[in-house]
């Protein structure tokens, strides 16, 4: 792992920092292919939105881009994470916010994924609130859902609302195919505006694949012929099971996965985004 803290090779985070004491901060995860941080500009845009919602100041965008490209060049294939902390939350402590940029190896993605539906009472599920759309570091509920799924023999959780409405995975967007139409939960449910989701929907439109965004119950998956997960680290990944329902990887998933890989290849050949 390679780490920069405020651009320096060495540094520390105080125990008085709100990120340590209260999980108060935001982050982004960026996949690196070769030495190119993929979709860097899109990720920096989303980081800026998260920071604004949390009322945190970011380092200059050009500097963030430089740090990401530096670690990508040094680390190669893997994942870059940018974490912005709150700073001091204890009286009489003078602790500044920290910007941490780190590079680490990618985690292998099981093929196909097996996911377990898990209720998510902490999710807004469409209710508006101050941090709707922010990618915060307060991930304990999501991580607990993932551990629950793995204890039951699955790879990941699939979060749903109290009424059974499908939401998203702890770290991915979900989609499925019914009658050759891709269906996926609407952003109106306050799920994360996944960059991979956005690309997949653009690719579907370009390929002439019909798309329906909306609110769907878990029972809708009984009508699906394919299920897929979309995320930075998973790309477009086939889902082989949702609870007791079993699926085979299908042609729509394959077409969107190929289109996503074409995006990656094109950006790598071009040398990546500016980040400025």
C-alpha cells in the first residue's frame, strides 16, 4: 500500500479527528488500470459534491488529480482511495482536516456473485435528508450487512427497504433483465449515484437496450432472466444468485460488460482524464 497524507509520504491522524471518533468524512474509490486512474474526473466531481454536503474543504482539484496520478504511476493496477476527514471534534484540540490518498491491490471479484437480500432500516429509501447522495465513510451498517451475507454463505448483501423495495448493494448498484429490458432502482430512492451505473445506462442506450428505472419489490427478481452488479471495483459483474433465486450470466450482462471494458481500453490508451 502507498499512502499520501496531505501530499506527504508520512503523516498521522489525530485521535481527536471526527473521522476516527464519529466516522465523519467522505471518500472516493478509483480503479487503476495500468497507470491510469479510470474516470478520474467523474470521481473528483462526486468527491466535491460529497465534501460540499458535509461542509468540508477539499484541497485544490488539480493537486488531488496530481496525487492520484502519482500513486497510479507508482502502484499500477489496483484501487486509489481518497479520504477526507473532519478534523478536530474535541474541545481545546487543534486538529486540521486531513486528505488521505492511498493505493492498494484490488480484491478479486467472485464470478458469478451470490447476494443475500438484507433489510436496511438505516437507508433513507427515498426520504430526503442532509447527506442524500454523499459518499460518506460512515459505512458500519453496510459492512454489517456484508458480514451477515457472508455468514450465510453469500458474497455480498443486497439492501432493501422495510417494505421490500430493492435499493442497492453495500458497495454496488444492482440491475436485472426482464423481457430484454434492463431494470434498476431509481436515484429517487437516494441510492448512490454510481459512476459505473451511469456508464452502464449510457452504454445500454447506445446499444439499443431498453432501460426502466423505478421502484421495484424483491419479488420482481423472480421474473428476471439476468442480474448484474455495477461498481468501480466490480465493473459489470454477473450475479448468479439472489437468495434462493438462481441466475445464469446472460447476453445483456455480457454486452454491457464488453462496452464497459471498451471504455476502459479507450481511456487507458488516451492516458486518462485531466483531473484538473
